[in-house]
């Protein structure tokens, strides 16, 4: 793109005949020529070669999502290279941006000169820029929003060291690139997986296969983190780099330990914001220089500027932590899939369960499934018992009503003789939800009508009743329906569960892993480990047993993905238990369902296949793409009408979006604002590029014209349906 023109691909329904594209699109995007005019008599001496710099401005405004041309002063000629950070004047303001290209000429004859080049370090690699552009196009977002995640914040002192080393390397004519130390894959961890050996062989030979792996173990030398480390080691044998993305820090810590066993020291780095700005940026610069070509990390690691990228891996892509919390809310899985297209890299999606999105890759033939045979599965996993099946119901008719049935209690008592027992609960806290003891009506706050909960007082062992919304303590509860003053818990949290189990097993240590006190590992000795979902520690030799509680509440969540997500959480916990041949037992207390059956059979692939077939039949994601439009009702409707959607696009809504009232409204500061409304669009993949481009262009046009209130556009949101 040059001058004031924008990409015509994103013009969508706004391209009309009779006007020049550059002029028309500039007007629609609100670009007035005088905002870009420099003083022709300023006396600035420009660079003799390629005097035009094309810059992406760091701005959240949708109509500024394009490339702007600036002139390159002679004094900045050497440093103003593609990929560097720059500072420019725009509409009277100083804004940061990235220089993405140098050109010989521009469509505009009067250009504003660059104000500053922060550093000569080209932090934005060409392949990362192309990836950011594709991510923004897929999610109807802006490139600047994606680049904020892709390129970490600058640390000037580290850049000076980087430039000094780069200068020394360039000045030493005898220096040669240091070859990577050979990897040590060791004996195969994929022997029980048909076609997996072929996948690894193709990786080592420099090919780019695609696969979806169903891992069986969450601990020990056969665990998923050791399998991913071995896959990366095979990729390194071909002289290529790799990226592995995990959802959270606990998995990253386990993965780092596994990498140390098979990869040479100092051949890989972590990239995560939790390491702090200095360490994160130092590791980023090592990758940028090519010294390191293997990266492990959380969401932002998907954009690491790895040279000669050969493999991208995503662990547990069904975890919602893979979704970026800022616009355009991209998912790590999709970022890695787009990156594999940009750089021709191999793909490995792995997990104990299988998401419906990964199943779509298998169903379309794009990826091959790597799953163990049924005999190997039965040998590798724990025995799973459902307390709701007919046999258990005959033995214990009260099991359907008990939170901890007698079979679960007996299992825990027997297993504690041989090792730790894991107890998975759905919620943190003490008693997260309360109700009237007489009429069972949900207990509400007198001040804001928010739900009451039981929690421990800060710095005290006493328990108090407070409002979940406004935090007001309730000392004299009276039910608004029947007037009764007694309370009962309708859900029990991790702390209350740990307290009750501690009384039931007084001679056994009770370990809690929840909230702000999540543990990565636990000692391999008898103990009861109460953990919330996703916070289950790893025992060195596996748990002797696991009790999966609160399954019914998880399955009853109002979400299209409730069943899929519940099975994923169960399998992640069950994979930490010893195999059945070593006495490992998993007890699930939920009512009979297809998810419980899939867990008992340990058949995540079959469940994913069934789930995807249903979604395809009903026209629901991921068989279809989804976009949600959220804002004021009139603005959402006007946005939808302006899109001029094809008839094949399914429109649902607008409907009000339920939201928790603010504290000011609770306290009576004023009337509640009108609720936001949401319209959902479902469209086939064949129309996805057109629809997302049209939404992106309409957002830019509305922002430039200041038409109505902003409408949030979110694509493929996991929590929308």
C-alpha cells in the first residue's frame, strides 16, 4: 500500500465504480491530505536511496490500520531499516510505530520526515509481520493490536549489547555460524502410536507433516512434555527451529525440565511475560539473532522470530488460556496454524483430550491423528469407575445424592496406603454459593442483590458471609422469599473440601492447590491433594487414585462446549494417575452421559468425532466460523445492515448480554445503564475471508466518520455460545 490508499481486499462492499480507489478509500477512512503534508521549505535533506519509509503506526483506532509513507532524513538513513521501531508525527501527535519497508517513491509528493529511530535493531521480522497481517485479517482486528503481543516491550540497555555483538560478528571476517549441537532424542516415546514413527522420520528429514496427538501420560518419562521434547529434537536433526506453546506456567515448567533431557544446553529459551521485561527481551533478542532456534512459552511465543522454523506445537488447545485477553482475541492454535502456512512448518497439536477444532483438522484430512491402539491404551491408563452406573447404584443407592459417595471414600482410603490421592473440585474458595436453608432460594445481598458466598476473613481462620459483587459483609441474613434466617451451601469450594477431607482422614496430610497457591509438583508420599481445575500438581510416580467431583455442575454450564470442556478437564486429571496394572483408579461422580462414557473408555478421539459431526449437522462452530457483534442495540443492528451479508450467513439476535452490574449501580449511585446487545453471525469457511474483511473495513469507516458508538467485533469467541 502506498500513500493514503488502503488494501482494496478489505474494502468489501464499499468499493464503487466512478471513483479512484485511493481517493475513495482515503475519504472513507477519514484521512485528510493536509494531515500528512510536510513543509516543503523545511530544508530536510533526504536519504539518497529509497527515501520513503512505510510505517505501521501503533494506534488502537481501526481507521489507522494501514501503512503510512514518511520521508527518511539523511541522518537516519543507516538506522531506518525494515523492522526497526520509529517515532513519527501524525496529526500533530508523536506516535510510535514500526518501519516495514523502504521505497523509492510515494504516491504523495509531500511527506513528513521520520522523527526518530529508537534503535537499529530490526525487532519486527518479515515473517512475523506477514503473520500479524494474517491474524488481523482472520480476526477482523488491527495489525497494531497483534504486534503489541508479537514484539515485547523494548529494553534499551539490552539492545546496546545486541548491536555491539552484531558489530563484532560482522567485523570478524573469519567468524562462522556456530552449528547447533546435536539433539539426543533417545528411545522412542511414540512406539505405541501408529504412524508416529513416520511423523518423526519426516520431521528429521526436513519435511512438514501435520498431526494431532492424543497423549496418555501426564507424569513420568512417558509424559506428554517428554513426547513434545522428543518431537522437537527430531526437528532439530533437520537443522530447523521449533516453537512450542502451552497455556500456563505450570505446563511450561514441566516442559522446560523435559527439554533439558534431550536438547543441548542453551539451545532453547522461554518466552513468557511472567519472566519480567528484561529476561523476556533478552531471550527475544537471542532468538532474533539466530543464536537460538527453539522457543517454548505461552501465547506470545507463537510470534517468536525463529529462523528456519520447522515445527510448531500447541499443547492442550482446548484450554481457554490460549485465547489472548486483548483485541482481536486471537487463539494460539490459529496463530500457529497461520504461521505454518506462512513458513511451511510442520504442525503438532497435542493433548490428553481432543478439541472439536483439532478434530476438524483430522476430519478434513489436513492433519493425521496419532493415537495409541486400544490394547496399549488399556495398559497405560488408570481404571475409571463411575459412581452413577447401575452396578454402583445397586451397591450404594445414596451415591446419586452424595458429593463424596461411599465408593469414592473407600477408594481414597485404600489408595492412601500406596501414594497421594488427587481430589479435583470445580471451584476455589470455601462455599462459593449459598441458599436459604428452608426454601432453597439463592441468597442475595440486601444492598446490590448480588449472590452471597462464604469466605475466610483475611488473616483469620474464621468464616464470614459476604457479597460476591460488592463485598459487603452480611451479618443478619433474612430470606426475601420466606423470611428464614438460615443458610446452606449449594456449592463447595476447594478450601471447604480440604477441610472436610482433613477431618475424614486425620492422620493424612492435606495439600491444597488452588487460587494464588498453585503447586507444580507434590511429594511422592501418601497425602490428599485437593486441587481446582487446571491446578492439579504432578506426582513423580503418579497418583494412586483420583476423585473427580462436581462433574454435574460442570456439565450443566450454559455453554456449547460444556461437555467437551468437562471431558478435557477430567482427562487432564486422570492422566496424572498410575495405570490400572499398578493399581491406579479414577472415580468420577457425575451422572451418566456421553462424556462419562468417553472417560470410562478413555476415548477422547471418539467423543471429538461425535461432537464435530453434531456441530456440522447443526451448522455450529467449528464446522462454521462465528463472529459476534456487541454494543448498543441500534448500533449493532446498523452495523449488521451495513455489512450486506450474503443469504448463506446465519444471523442470530440481537439479544441483550447479561452482565454483572457495577459497584456504583449496586450502591444506588444511579440507574443501571442499558445492557449491551449481541448479534451472532455464523458463516461457512468459503465466505470467511470476505465477511471478516467487510467487518474490518466497516469498523474502520465507522471510526473515521464517528458513526454511533463502537461495535465490538469478535471472531470465534469460545464463550459466545
